[in-house]
């Protein structure tokens, strides 16, 4: 099916576009899938995504003793990439967050590269950021800002969720936030547009909270 692209979808100014705030952890494969959908939505609807970090490590830091060791190890490793992204944002501006996320996520998820300093340096260099930002993966220098960004997103949806969190305009113009949508593979073209339209539709219902079913397959990376 060929997408019907509105004439103004690629020519609107940021002030004319519908804002969509997106919170992600660079290591979450499901957030990665949803983020690729949102990039597709920007092509087929007049939408501007504003990228923010949240942290699975922060979200679960009081639960480590009760989690399976494999996931606890994953969470300990999750501090590094998100610290690098928040440091890049603080030092180089909001506009670097999306491109750096794409560079990191492509390596972590599509290319299955290790979550090492070398991989982070590759991503930083791809988007023209200093390689020494990778040193901040082991630093708590910007943890206050990281926790603030995380809190901003999680406060919109509550504690019993994960990443991604997406916030879109509701019926009265205020933001309505959801965990998800969780989808695989990332929809493209008209499928991406339909899912976006549906997201706005449910956000327009004041009492709507949740639709869910059991996942039967893992993330499908292009």
C-alpha cells in the first residue's frame, strides 16, 4: 500500500508541526522499534519528534535485588549509554539527542555491536561529537539532569511502565502520555500514518488508558 503524504508533511515549520515528545533508553530494543516508527511518521504526517532520555537503570534501581541476575547485569550496563546521551545534550544542545540515539541504536540493535566504549565512540564520531564524551559513561556528573529527564517522562505515565514513553496532544490541547506503542517491525508509509492517527485518536478520549496483548515475537530489526 502506498502512503498518502500530506502536501505539508515535509514542509511545515517546527511551530506548525504537531509535537511528539519521546522518552527512550538507548539499550531498550522496543523503544528502538517505536522510535523508528516515529521517524517514519515525520515523513508522512506534519509531526516533530522531541527526543528525551529516560533510564531503565533509574527505573529499576530499587529492584535490583529481586530481579534475575541477567537482567540486573543489563541494568548495570545501561547506565553508560544514557549518561553519554544526557552529557551530549547538556554540552551540545537538544538537537544532538536524536541523531546520537540513531547512531547508538543502529549499532546496538541493528548491528548487534557490543555496548562498549569503542562502540559509543563510533557513534559519537558519526554525528560529529567529541569522542571523549564516552568517558562520561562511567561518571555521575550529569546524573541530576538524567534523573530529571527520566522523571519528567515517567511522571506522565506512572511507575509501572518502561520505555518508550510518548506524549502527544490530547483533546483539550494538553499532553497525554502512553507507554508504547510496542510494535514490530516498525511500520512504514501508510501503516506508520495509520498507527499515528490511531494514537492521536485514543489520546483524544479522556478516560482511555490501555490496550494490550501478549507479545508473540521479538523485535524485528531492518
